[in-house]
C-alpha cells in the first residue's frame, strides 16, 4: 500500500509504503502522529471509499466519514478498525452479546431446546396425529378407547370452543350437521338427536365438563389409519387437545396435546406452549422474551443492583427459562466461564437431526470461545456486563467477533491491543494476530510494547518528537534493521542503549505504617488479607482477571473514598480495612477517557484557564473597561467572536460529503472579539496564550505561582510541546491519559495522600513512561504513597513493593502469589510476573 502526501493533524505531508499481508507496527512517542496515520488516514480513507460506492440516497442514512487529507493511497484493502474506546455503558450488553455468541445460542435454544413446564419442571410433549396414534397402539393395544374432543374443561387456562358450558345449546345444531353422534356432559353420554329431551334436566355451570365424542374403537395395528384420522379430527375440534377414555379401565382418562404441553390428569396444573419457539423469545432486549418485572435487566440499578425476585437475575420470562439443552437454560449456560462453556457444549449428546440443525451455530460459538481463550480472556463469564470490562478486555472481545468472521484480504487496524495484558498473555494475542496475517490479511498495530515491536514484520517509527515536533517518518524497515541503525528514540530502547533505570535500592516497608485489608472476597478473591505499605511505590500485578481491580478498586478505593471523601459508594465484600488514619486524602486516576470535545482543551481541562482569566481581568486596562473574568472565556457571549461563536472556524455543511471547516474571516481563528484582544499580559493577548506551547507558557507565567505549578506538572509528564488551546478532540490517547494524570497531580493535596492509578501507562511510549515514573517517584519522596495496578514491566521493576495476584485469571485466581521486592520476585518460580521480570534485572 502506497500512501502519498498524508497531512492529517500534525502529519507533515508524508509518503509511506506499507507491505500488504504482513504485520506492521506503527510506533513513536505519544502524540507523534501514529493514530493520525493509522486511523485518521488509512482507515478513514478505506471507509470513505466503501461509502462512496453506495448511492447518495443510501449515504444519507450512514454516519459521515471525513475524508482524510491525503494526495493518494494505492493498494488499499477494505479496512476494519478495532480501537480502545471502552464499550458502551449499556447495562444490557454482555460478553456473550458483544461477541455474537448469544445470537447463536438463541438460535440453538429455539431450534433444539427442550421446553419444560415452568411450574413442575416436566418436559412439554406435543403429538402429531400419527405420533399420537403410535402412542395409543404402544400403550393401549387391544383396549377399547373413546376419543373425545374437549369443548369446555373446568379449571384450565386452555382456550376451547366454549368459553362457558351455557353456550352449548348454540352449537348443537352445527355439530349434528357435521355428522357427530354424541356429546358428553360431566362424563355422561347424550345422543345429539335426544338433546331436546335431556337439555331441561341439565345444569350447565362453570364446573361442568363438555366433550364431543369423535370415535369408539378397539386399538390394533389394522385400525391405525382410522385411529390417526380420528385423532386429527379430535385435535381440530378440541383446539389441539385430545381426551382418551379407557372404557376397560373404569373410565380412566388420558390427555394428549398437539402443541407442546404438560397435561397431567389434573388439568389445573397443565401448561401449554402458546407458539413455536423463535430466537426472539430468548432475547432479554425484546419485550417478547424479557422478564416484565425488571425489563430484562436482571436487577434494579437504583437499588444497589438487587436481583429481580421474579427471574433471579436470569432476565427472561419463566416459560423461556424453562427451555433447556442438557438440563440447562440459556441464562445458566451464560454463567459459565469460557473453558466451562466449551466443555459443556462438548458434553451435549444430540441425536442426528439435532446435530445437523445445530452444526453451523455450534461451529460459530466454538470459534469465538476458542479465540477468547487464545487472547487470555478465559476467566470471563459469558454473562459479564460489558460495562465492567477494562479497555483492553473490551478491545480483545471486539477482536473475537471480528476473527470469528474469518474474512480474507482485509486490513485490520488495531490500537494498542496489548493494553491490560500481562506479558504472558501478550504472546497468545500475538499468535492470534499472526493467524489473521497468515490467512491473507494485513494487520496494522499502533503499539508501544517493545516485545510486540520486535515481532513485527515491518516497523514504521513516527517522530522525532510529539505534536508539531513530530509527524515525520523517522525510520521504517524491519525491527532488526531499525535497531541496528540506532538513530531514533525507539531504536535506542530496542537496541538496549537507552533503558529506564532500576532504582539503586527499594524504600523499606514500615510495619507500623500501612493500610490492611482483611477478608477480601469480592468477585474471585479468596478471602485475602493484604497489607499495602505506605510511603512507598507499590505495584499490584498479576495475569488478566487475577483480581487486581477487585482488590484495589472495588474494595480499597471505594472504602477510602467513602471514609475520606464522604462518597456514597458500595465497597466489595471484605471484613475490614484498617490503617486509614495514616492518610488524609485519596486521589484516583482511573482508565476513564476524558471528554474530548472541540471546546475543551488542555487549559480548560487542567483548570489553568481560570487563574489565567483572573489575571487578564486584573490588568489595569481590563479594570478601566469593566471587563470581568467571564469576558476571557470563548464560551461566554461578551468576549467571543460573534461570527463563529468562539470556535475560530465556521462549519460548512456539505450534506453527504464530509463537512468543511473554514477559518472565521472576522477573528481569523482567534476566537475572541477585538475589544477582548486589546487586553494583554506581557504583550500577549488571551488568544496568544491559548496558541502558546506549554513550555513557553511556563516562562511567560514565571511570576504567577498558581499558574506556573499547573503548567510545570504538564511539562513534567512530557506535554511541554502541546499548545494550551489545542482542541480536545485532536488529542491522542496517550496525550489525554497524561493530561488527566497531570490534572490530578497538579491538584493541591491535602496532607499525606494515597494516589491510586489504574494502568497509567496506557498509550504511552516507553520514553514517556520514564518521565511518568520520575513524577510518581517524586510524589513518594515528598511523603505521599503511590499504588499502581500495572502490567508494564518497566513500571514493575522500579517498584519498592510488589503484590502479585494469581496464579491464573477468574476462578483459578484471586490468591496472593507473591509479596515483596521486584528483584526477589524473579527468584520465585510460582509467579508468571517474576518469570518475565528476570530479563529486566540482567545487566
């Protein structure tokens, strides 16, 4: 694939060649332009070309894809993007629905599921006339039978010909004309021609049973055809219900139903399946199948997720929960983890017809289950809510549904697929991606992980710096070639010339200065007692699903937020948390994405624009004119340009073509009106400040301690190149992550603080990880405590104290594998983390 003149965001009109049917990694420091090339250029162009093949009418119904600013792209294959955006917060979405496994399960249960009575649990049986005749010849051979069609049965819900026995006289005449001879009222036979004479003596109440006599015969094989015809007639007249009277057995009665039903001799307990099973009946998103009490959610979110009493959290109506394969309903099947679901399917014994019907659906389900296991997600249950998944898990689940489709000749573009993966699981993921490549697809990864980079067929390094210092191709070729040339930052880390140093010695653990959690048993945790040392840099590690988030986020973080911040949270199951008195506040930096809209920018997000606006409002000229700080916001009417409403650009709608943004001709992109721009600080207007790089702004606001503190933090995490007014929607994932970190780190901490960080290296180049570690270690030196959940070995090796959970994910995890210093962990054989850490300590 040949790309010429790509200039999206900060790309400098670059030309690049990407080999097809190979695994290509695009790397470079955070903010250098990797995503701009992979997603905003290659993927956007692939999508736009596909959409252009549709009619303009069809395009009106599809989301518009902006065409990438590129001169030409040749050899472009159809593109599928799998990015890190967390899956929707929809409470209906689960692992099974996201991977489409649930769709195939619904099909299976509708086609080969065995329906049961929701009350008694007995299987529902339906008889065709032929099958009913065979049943009679097998069970009642040589006996005299009377075949009746029920017209009214007291105490049953079944709809029959009569809705009350008192309407019987109205149908007598038509029954006579149809050739029927007798009717049975409360079991007593009355000939239809004698009806007039008997009817005055009858009391027809709600408790009267009425049956129509169809035939009398002695059962033998010669009479089977007559028997089948009589049964068909009875089903027709009895609305699918047949009553058999055994004349020889003192009038014993047996019912058979044409529709699947549980018809006991006591018909008040009878249950009839109303219609044929369809996949929609097993969907908790459809009013047909969803439990009406909780509307298919399984619980009530406003009541601390209490389970719905009617469906016990299984989301479906009782009659569809009673449809089973191998003794389990669809909701019970979804409670399995991936390996359990596989072995359950393998244990199904299906008859030949069922196997033929189920073959395709089972193949699709097994492909997806195998893939979920291949990418290290075997600890997830199929009914786990998508909203509880981390970004890395969600991305790998979307990958499962893509790989399940088995396409060839497609270009897959992935955004850091190794996020949230323990090094042990990274190998398995790479194996899967190579399978995709070997099938004849091109795989393009935006990636920072050095092991993944080393396994690429082709490497493109974008740089040399970030923002407007980047956007060029620094190097491309095989990882070995680039490592040998040793010219770029990435190459120096690949060759080992540069590395993140390991601290000289670990800070000691003080036994009297720690927070202890005892009896932690949330999710898969096995009643753990854990000590978190304070005044140190502590890292929690373990393979995916081993219980790290359950321990740190669900228990420790929520307890601290409740106790110290007064937040209304519900911590996970534990006995107690002690030692909270040692810290005065807790700060949490989690994986949630920041709002990236065109009107937000680094200055607004880090709350530095507030003091800057105060400063401008305090200028003598601003006071003379009576300008308040509101005047210096481009969201307020007083100060912004009236022509573009403070956006700096005007939007020209092009309907089915991509929209065009044109610089506002009144303010020339400065966002403010002329009067506001007349106020300056050190010769800079508010528009100049927003257009200023953070490093330059640090110098300009040297004399303003509050402003300088916030800007200095931004510079320390490596965002010095960024402009204060850069639109939030143009930030890369790594930039947004560091912006969030610096916003939290710049907040004035109240006394000794515990910082809890959940995978802070998401989206960061190894060089940026080094910068981040300096900031975090400095916090510890200042007397605070840092607790990090992390898989990145570069972070783990610099820790003072390591807590490794495992040994596996899901049910086979939730135990403490190792506690101690990172170096000692390398000598401990039972830890996967220790095994991968060894290479970091080899000098």
